[in-house]
C-alpha cells in the first residue's frame, strides 16, 4: 500500500461512530488480494443481478450473495434463502478470506465469535444509491453487521431509530470496515449516489460486502 500523506486518518485508525458502531479504517487492506480473488470466484458462480422491490422498482444496486443463506427479494418481499433464485443452486460457499476478515473485524469491535451465515455483496455502478432503511430480516439483533467497502469511495448515511431522525454522513474508502452492533444495529442507514471515478483495482464501481448472522 502507498501511504497517503494527505489521508484524513492513518491506516489502522478505529473511529467510534455511535454506541456499538465503529469504523476500522483500512482494516481490509491486508486481505485485499485474497478478497478480490474470492469475489471473482463467487460472482462467476452467482452473477450480480438487480432486484425488484416489492413496490415494483428495479434497485440501482446490483446484488449477489455467498454463504449458506443469501438475501433475496422480489415483488413478494425480502427474505433469506439457501438458494440463488436465478440458478436454483445453493449460494457459493463463504470464502475463507471473507470469514476470517468478518471474524477479525467483529472481534476488534468487541463482538467475539462472529460466524455469519450470509454475505450480501452489493455492486454500485456510478450513480447507484441505497435509500434509507433498517436491516430487520435477521432473527437476533444482538449480532453485529460487518460491512467492507471496496473500490470507489462512498458516503454512508447513518441515521437514528426513526426515518426522520437526523443523519451523520460517514465517508468510506477502499479497505474500510464498519462494524454495526449494539444499539446501532437497528439505526436507519443508506448510501448516497456513488460519484463518477475509477478505482485502480475495481474500475468504475464500488463493492460492499455485508456479513450477517441471520439465525
Ligand atoms: C447501519 N449496505 O446491504 S453497509 C445493506 O454500503 C446496506 O452497501 C450498505 O445497508 C452498502 O443493507 C451499507 C452499512 C450498514 C449495514 C448495516 C447497518 C450500515 C448499518 C445496520 C445498522 C446501522
Ligand atoms: Fe442495510
């Protein structure tokens, strides 16, 4: 990695966001090569697709999954499913590098033994966004969600417990990991439209991995 003298924070910086939520700047960088290789393998087996929301809109974010469960949605609503509805096959296995990174990041944030069944993989092309929502399809909110940002930078909106609560803007770049646990687990959040640009390894896109313990 080339040290960036003008970065806002040094690599390895751990930034508390809210109770139970923490940004681990650059935490994924030592895993970068293994993550990108594993990502290619997963996406070859379960290509990205744009889900249709229950309201009938095509999401701007393209998604896939790995692990024993994947998050899927259609006109009927959202659910976790052991199979990819596009292929009828089980989702690709969770790559070892993915599992190790999620476990290590959760541990640093104070959540021991994090063994997620699901990794949702979001691809943001330029302009793609994720509107404000809560993640409520998991059974036990005592488990954190771990999110890994790769490729182009983005700005997370980190709100409160009501949709109308004020939002913090949290910029994230390639390699940043955020652990969302404790009381922060149920806060509203979203992603602002990804700005035009090109990342040296990933090109004109942002990839976000979210690790979830579902049941
Ligand atoms: C804050 N993904 O897939 S991860 C999602 O960058 C999702 O793709 C975004 O939100 C992305 O559901 C943001 C950040 C995230 C995940 C879970 C949270 C933020 C959270 C749970 C509570 C509070
Ligand atoms: Fe979410």
